[in-house]
C-alpha cells in the first residue's frame, strides 16, 4: 500500500507542477484570429519539406494552401473539372489539344505575377523529370501560345484526362525559384506560391500559416491557420474540448459521442468521394472467370451488416460502382438508390445455373474443387469485415472462404501480380470514365506480371467498346449515355462488386468559426486534400458570435 | 503455497487453451468469430457474459479463443528459446576453450543487440504470416540471457570431480552432457522456460499492439489491438480490452509465483530463515 | 591481464558487435516482400480514397522501385555511408535527410525515457533495500507480490488505461504531443512547464511499469547481502541498523543493479517505442514505428543504427565501470 501511496504522491506532485504550466498558456487574442486544424494521420512531428512535386507521403501538410493547381474537381457536380488558376481549359474537336487561358492578376506571395512562362515550366516539370510525375500527367508536350495562353497536346483524345490539371501534385510554381533546383535534394524550406496563405512559422509540432491580404481570390476572416499533429483518439477529445476546430477522421459513433453533445457546434460530416470499397474477382483464375460464381458471391455479401458495424447506416454501395450521392444524374433509373440485400436463394440458383455445387465448404464443378481466399489490408483492421462476409457465405451457400489479411504493401504487390482469388480494393476516380477505366482490356496483364490497373484481369469486348466511346467525347449528354452502358455491363457481368461507399470524413467544432458547408448543401468540400476546396471553405467562414 | 497457486493458474489457462474452443462451442454455444449484428459493442449481459465487440463478437468466446492463441505463441517461443539456450549455453559451458569462446561471443552479441527494435523490424517485414512466425521470431531473438546463465552453471557442473573422472574414463561427451550435466540443471531450465513463456506472451501482445500480428488468428494481443483500433478505450468499452489484459497479467504473476517457489528450493542462500521468501537473483548464476 | 588489455579486448568485441548489427540490418529489408514504392502507392490511394493514375504509379516505381541487383556494391556503399554518418534520404519525407528526422526526435526521447529510467531506478532500488532488509516483514510481504503483479501487466495496457483515466476522464493531462502548440519553442519558463505537463503522464506510466524490476532485483541482492559476515559484524558492533542498511548492505548489493542501470540507460533510445505510440510523443520510437509502417527503409536503418550504437556504448561503459570496481571481472576475462 505504501508503494501505491507514494505513486499517488508523485503523480499529484507532477500534476500540480503541470497545472501551473497549463495556466501560463497565452489565451485570448491570438486564438481568436486563428483556426486550428488537427492532423490525425501525419505522425507526431512534421518536417519542413515543401518540395510539393516529390513523391513523399509525409511532406509538410496543407501545402495546398500555399500552392495551387490550374483546376479543381467539383464533387457537388458529378466530379466535373472546373477552372481555378486557369480562366478556361478547352479542348479542340479531336480532344488532342487543350488550350489553357492563364488567370490574370494572380500574384505569387513574393509579389511576382503568375505568367504563361511559369505555367509552361510547371506543366513541363513532369515531362522533363518523369520521376516526379506524381500527378500522373498523360500529355505529351507543352507550349506557350502567348503571354496569357498555354497549350498542351495529347497523343489520343484526352477528354477524360483533364482532371490531372486539378491534382494538388501539379501545382503552378514560380519558374525563377524552381528552375535551378535539384528536386532530388531540395526541400524548398521557404515556399512561395500563389495560394492564399504563406508560411508564418514552422516548428516540428506546429505549423502556422498566415493569410495573405493580396490573394487573387479575396480575403479571409481569420489571420492564421495553425496545423497541429494529433492522434485519432486524442483528436476526438481535442475536438470535444474545442482545442481543435477542424479535423479529418472517420469516427464511428460520432452521433452519440460527439454531435449529440452540442448539435449546434459539433458537426460530423461525410462527403461521398464517388468511389467505393469493392470486392474484386481475379477473373483470370477459375472459378472466378464464371459469371455465375461472381454473381452468387456478390449476392451474398452482407452489405447491411458491414455498414452497421461501421456505424454508417445507409451507406451500402449500389451495384454499379458509381455512387448515388455524386452520380445521381448519371445513374440508370433502376440503379438509383438500389440496395443489394443478401439473397441466398438467388445465389444458389446462380450456382446451379453455372453447374456448381458446394461440398465440404468447397466449390465443385466437373470434379474440380476450389477453396477461395479473400485477401484484404490488415492495417486498418479490415479483418473483422472480412469475417462478416466469410460468415455470410458460409451460412448462405455453405461455402468456406479463407480470410487472408496482409499488410498494405504486401497486399498491393499480390494484387498487382494477380496472385489472389478475391480481394478488397478502393474503386473510384474522377468522373464515370475514371471509375470504369480500370476495366480496360489493354491494361490486363497475365498472372505473375505486374499490372498498374485492371488488377482483376478483366477482358471483355463489350466493356472495351463501351469504354472507348466513354473516353472519346466531352459531350455530357453522350458521356451519360455511355456511362449507362457501362453500368449495365458491370451490374450484369460483375467484374467487381461494390460493398460500401467511401467518404471524406470531416469533423468540425464550429464554436469559433461558422458557415461550414454541409453534405446536404455544398458547392465545395471542406477537405484540404482537394486543394482549392479548402480555400473556398476558409474564405466563406464567419467568426462565431461569442 | 505460492507454487501451488501459480501452478493452478497456469494449469487453468493451459486447460482453457486446449479445451476452450470445444468448451465455448459445445457448452456455451459461442463462436468467437460470429457476428451478432443486433448486439454491437454491448456491455456484459445475460446473453453475452462479457459483452460484445464493435463487430458483435462475443468477448468471452474471444478471450477463450485468445488463450489458445497467446499460450501457443508463449509455449512455442519458449520451447525454441529454451532449446537454443540449452544447446548454446550447456555446450559452451561443458566444452570450454575455443568452442566456448565462439559460442560465448554469439551469446554476448545477442545480449547486447537491441532486441525489441530488431524483432519489431523483422516481424514487420514478415507480418501477415501467422502466429507460428511470430513465435519463431520471439524464440530466435530471446535465448541469449538463458544461455549465459546455463553456461555458467554447466561450467561449474562440468568442473566437478565426478564429471571429470568419468571423462577421463572415456565416457562420451554426448552421454555426459545429457545424462550428467543437464539433469543437474533441470530446475533452472524449467524456471527459464516459464520466464520465457510469459516473456513471449507479453512480447506477442506488444507486437500485436504495434500492428504486427496475424489478423486471421485470435490472441489476447490481437484482441487488445482490435479494441484499440476501434477506440475502445476512449469510448469506455472496458469489457473489450480489460479481460485480455488481465489474463496476461494473471499468467505473468503465476509464472513469477512459481519461480519464487522454485528459487527457494534451488538457492540455499535465499532460504536462510524459514520466514524469508526470496527469489534467486539471476545475476548470481552468471 | 591488465586493465588496458581488458579494455582493448572489450573494444574489439563491441566493434565486431556494431559491425554484426549493421550487417544484419542490411539484408532484412532487401529480402522481404513489399517495397517502398508499393507502400507509397498504397498510402496515396488510401488518403485520396481513389486509385492512382497509371503514370503516377510508374513515376513512383521509377524513383523507389526495385533496388539494383548488385548487392555487394550496395553493401559497401551502405557501410561507407554509415561510416560517414550519412543516413541517406527519407522516402516518406522525400527528399529530407534521415539525420534531420533523427535529430528532431532524439532530444524528446532522451528527455522522457532518460529521466524516467533514472527515477524508476531510484524508486525501485530504494524500496528494494527496505523490502530486502526486512525480508518477510509486513512491507515486504505486501509490496513484493504486488510489484510482481504490476511487472506482469503489459506496459501498453497500463499506458492506455492511464491515458484514458487521467487524460480523457479526469482531463488532468494532455492527450498527445510534447508541448503546448500555442507556445513558442525556447528556453523559457512557460515552455519548460509545458514540456513537463505533457511529459508527466507518459513518464508516470513508464516509472509505474519499470520500477518493479529494480525493486525485485535489489530486494534479492539485499536479502543475500544481509547474511554476509561483515553486515552481521557491523550490527554486532552496535551500529544503528539504519546506518548498516544504507552504508553496508545497500552499497554492496547495489553493484549488479548498477550495471543493470547502465544497460537500461543504453536501452533508452529503443525502449520508448510503446510509450511514444500511445501518447503520440514526438520521439525516436514513434519515428521507427511510422517508418516501419511506410516501409521507409533509410529511416528504419538510421534509427536502428542509432539504437545499436547507444546500447553498445552503454554496455561498454558498464563493462569498464564494472572492471574498475571489481578486479575479479578482469581476471576472468
């Protein structure tokens, strides 16, 4: 007991010593001008690395407040591309030449204007340095047309690829500061960009950005944006206490644990990315080359149970791979709002139609039996959801599927090589063509050879025909028509089966700053990774009445 | 008394590890992997005695299944580690000379190597390959302390007159080691084994917490990790993370209790008075 | 054997040990599945929630893809780099040098784990002397079994409970980080107090889990020492028991514990892994954890190299001190 008492004393002593420290915190004025962003997935410290075209995943966060791209993707409008630093982006008839009008009156934070030369330099970087093509650019050449116009050329119609100009990894850089630097060693410690903020002070555990008063897009209600590192759990508590105004994290149970405690100020928002978590079949490997097997397995995925344990009721994915919330106008009427319930009888009929039986937990046809395995990323604890699917297949079909978790990088390698039966992937992309382009037959590789996309090795002439039409036009009416052709193919032939929709999760404490968009009514998503959207978010906030 | 309590606890968990799966399925009617979607993250109740996880899985069934996972790793890792310790330690101590020099160097190398980060790195690369691998790694990196102790003991036994005499009479070295030297060290080896086992159970839990585990298997470590991933601590789902942690602590205490007792028998210095209860100081043996 | 020759031999051993450790650390990343480019792709897809364009994949693989085939040349290059203390460039934070990351984390780890190692040692050893002096007495029979139990509880579990109770429920301590982000870094009172405030809870959990080992070791050494003739003699001469306990028994019983202490100091850099993860503390342990998750090989190798160096240096120091204190060691070696 004495030992315990002593410990208590030690703890108390430390506590008193510390509460003194807590009181000495400067509060009031500084905080009132500041919005605090809690970054939950960036570790405990930051490094000063504004080499924004480098491929590191943990560069200094929120650099998209300093550097801006030519365009943005509008997720409130079917994921279409809208101009940003460009005044316009226009294709010629064939779709092989894109003319970019550079916005006038844009200045870098050192006062220099953004010129066509800067744009040509920035767009040329990935051409000159293929190692730094993080944006995945596909154009072949860049040329300056006049002082405010730049043109890029493509080998084949680039209609569906204009979204690359909205990538935060393809920012507009000041040529005179970047052209002499070695991208392999330069960390760009003092960033100069066109964005609304400049770096005010950098410390390993806090980054302070200051709003520019000469930003081309307008003025901001706050003076500072502060970025602090936190963990997912700690971030929740800090949001509850109002120490953080804004964070990005999935919070199952947020309704009871957060929103209910102050419905006015505590906002938990989910914005559909337009993509989904899907089960992918290795269609180069039997028995998954048989559409009946694919349908039977897809029909018995307990999507409702999975979203229930995720605490996200109503987010089951529809059958097309296009998410209602983003592609409402693009979906065939019969697929709108469609929820796929477990249909054991239907699945059994499918197996029978294909000539399959299940014996001893194995799939049997013509004397050959198969024991499927489902692989998934164990780093996010996906195993529990795989278990739910495995249990369902067992009870509905008597089929024993083996769960096989693997860490992300290993899983990804086996997916690229086609060494899997069933696997879980994120499907999605910018626009319908972005979602479906992964089914292109020419991207399919034999098992054992690395494939960049089309991990499921899908080869289907009807798909390729529909895709070619979808990629060859920029006319919205025709795009919708071809996208619907693709929907029918996906629903009928099931090259993959969506499970639940993916979201950007935004947690907000609006005690200090109000005027946030909501998933019900938004024209920009308050998600920093989307670049200009966070600029629009911050610009339209208002100081809360105290 | 201490030994009895300790042995009883360990025996209990061993029984759970071996028969628990049958018991929870046949008697309790529970499946550690079954999802009761109607009962998600529920506190203990009549239907789920220890409550349920975020995935509607029964915590009691998971603790029982976790016992076999954790004990399996503990047992296998301890077996590997102890075998290596005996092989290296006893051989070095018995033969002396150049053999000793080489083996002792190896032992010292593993002693000074930062083992936890090393295990962490190796296991990290291998992750996803099952409890076997985890046990193997823990065993392979955790034998040096035991080998050092055994070397010293083997040295002193090998130096005794009767062993020397038998050696002179032409008795084979192998027979001498197995029939004369090792039997003198059984108490020590048994206590080392227990230590290694609890060490391995703790190590498995620690690695699982760091995300290095077999996601297909259930152990106490993976339970705590899963709870942590779902913010069980912050959300106050104590019934999810307290039972596995307590089980680990109980096994550890039991192993320590047994060692107390063993030491009293093995080390006369700690037994000077009847009232004194002590534990052999490991460094003494070195 | 003279002291000098003894030291020379030990130095030789540690040189070989350093070489073995860094060599062991060379093939591991190269033999295992999954390479850094895949980890980067995976992470980028997870963050964006969408699959990456094929050109992005190509460019990442070109930069970090399969290392060239000639292992021998790579190995020599690797040894050369380490010898120059050039730890390479981080992949996660490309192109930041690894040494920048290491220097950023090192002070925090040294501060937190270093100070708690000292505190745990002092508390544990002190209580151990008291328990061992009156072995079987009331203090001993309560504290010793209790300590045994505490030492058996998994550390991270204690840390989690501590964070939950004192951080979330009572709100006495901050939940993450090394200091109050509203303060400016520097040698000033508010900052120092804030560092104390943020470090208190992680420190307390480390002390709680670590002092038990010292206590049990010290207690047992004291139990054996107490029976030694010189202690009995001192008591018989009529010296006060308190004086005998501290001046005679404890001093001699300390010796093995003290070498253990030197080793523990060496383990400081590597020992902080779990603490720093639970408390999101900005030290070297968290760096290792994060770099492993992202397959950031240069950082992993750099941190491991640093950990190995400190452990071996501490061992060397312990050996030397021991040899100075105890002549028998020199002769045996």
